[in-house]
C-alpha cells in the first residue's frame, strides 16, 4: 500500500554555526512538527556519531556539508520519514508482499533495510502486526485499511483495487 524510508537525524553545516547549535535548532523544529514526540538528544550516542565523522559538538561543519547526528533512524530520536512509494524497486515490493502472506496477517508492516529504495538488495528486519499507518502520509494507508476491513463501504473503483491486492 505504501513504502517509506526512514533516515537518521542529520544537520547541514553553514560554515559558521557550531554543530551543537545546529542540532538544537533541528531538534526544536522536529519537536514543533511532531507535537514534542520527536527530538534529537545531545548525549553520548550523538557525541560518538559526530566523533566518528571527525567532529565534536563545538565544531563548525563547512557550508553545505551534511553531518550525521545519530545512526539510528528512530522517529522519536529525531529521525525522519520520507514517502518512497512511487520509486521503490519491484523486488522490494515482492519481498514485502511475500513476507506478509507468509505470516498471514491481513494488515502488517514489513521493515526492510536497504541502501536505496531504487535498488533490489535488502535485508529483512521484522514484520509489525500493528504498523504505523500515519507514518505513510501522503499515501492513503488508513483509508485502504478501512476498505480492507469493510469492503462494501469502499467506492466501487476502490473495491477492485482491494480485491486485486489481496
């Protein structure tokens, strides 16, 4: 129904501002956009990730340089989510559908680790029996879920899609 790519938090250097201030600014933006549910902590993991890239919290990254802040793409720790439904490789779709059918759960989220959604290579991570439907905006995942549960409530054109997907 939908495919999303999660990315770890990152900041873009401006050649003037210390990374700590860029992270704090990005964290405030994420908190405002998510009702406080997503912030980027400045902790040992943040310092370790910056250190592996050759930076410290008080260093200034050159203008335009993207600096990874944390390695994990957890949304509550500042990670971001991007809709890639229209660009995902067909092999990834087939793998996700096969996994969902194998576990026989009508609505499931399949997590794959990929280098790029446009490439066929992946590693299966997990299946979620309670996927985050809201994570897939702008795709109408919640609407399609309702159509699956209550097929007669769906518009006639959508019923054909629901039957074809099953």
